[in-house]
C-alpha cells in the first residue's frame, strides 16, 4: 500500500511541475478574447509578475506567439546588432541615458523576451536603478521557470515548449552535454495549431521540443 501511495505522490508532483501546455487551447483563448487572456495578464506582468499563477504565465507567454504584437522577438533580433548592441555588455551611464527612452518603449510593449530583459538589466544597472533591474530579473526568472515547467521533454505529450528556433537548439545542446555524442537523429512534424514538434535523438537519449506556433515571430 505504501508503495502505491508514494507512486501516487510522485505522479502528482510530476503533474504539478510538468503540466503539459495545451497550445491549441491557449491559441483559442487568446484569439477569442485577447483582452482577458493576454493584455490583462501582460499589464500585471509589467508591474508585479509574481501575482500571476503558473497557468496565467503559460497563457501569457505562449499566447504571445498567436497575437500580432507591436514589438516582436523578430523585431528585437533585427536590432540586436544596432540599437541593442551597446546594452549587451556593461555600458556607461551616459550611453544608458541615451538609450533609455526608446529601450523602455520597446520593453514595455513586449517584456516577454529573455534577451531584451538582459539588455534592460544592463541599462538599469548602469543607471543604478535597482528596483527596475530587479523587476526585469524577476520577469526573466519567471519566463525560464515557465519553459522549464512546460514539460520534461521525454515524450510528445510532455515536450518542452519554447518560442524561438534558438531555444529549440538550446535543448539540443543540453542533450549533447548530457552524455556521449553519436548516432544523431532528428525528426520534425507540424501540429494542428502550427506548432512544430522536433525530436532529437543521440544514441538512446532523446528530447521532445515544441516550437509553439511555428517559426513566425
């Protein structure tokens, strides 16, 4: 009896920490009622992200892939070697002051980008704005937590869910570092909501990764 109780507890813990992301439902929610299922959550995330439950964070983060935002990850990538370049390392107070207004405008439009949050932390650090730096750090931590809790990557049903092709490759990197390299195989398939499932296999080790919403940004 004790064995079954322990097994049940372990299963419950797994379900709590690796609840599969229902991307089709998230897309439906955000498409039918974006105000309630995205923008309201985004407003909370901007000022007090810790108030959001994990379910709300899932809806917000993955739902962002199914809306046309004014500043996307693609926009950020196109400016990463121009506008954002000074903020990708330690910068002077004067450079931070010059960037601040435009940087904050982009950040407040879409604070769901880990790389952008890193840049904003560097800007706020240069300006000695500890409160805003800590806010960006908390936002990034919650995004990382959301990805980590999306799945364990051991099956299609519990695939790790990410938003960018770079994050898909990060999971391949993790798999490569987890043991010997040899016998590499990769499979991909498209799911009904546009999500792309990638299965990386190295020897007997494999990881399942979902690129939510596909490659568009």
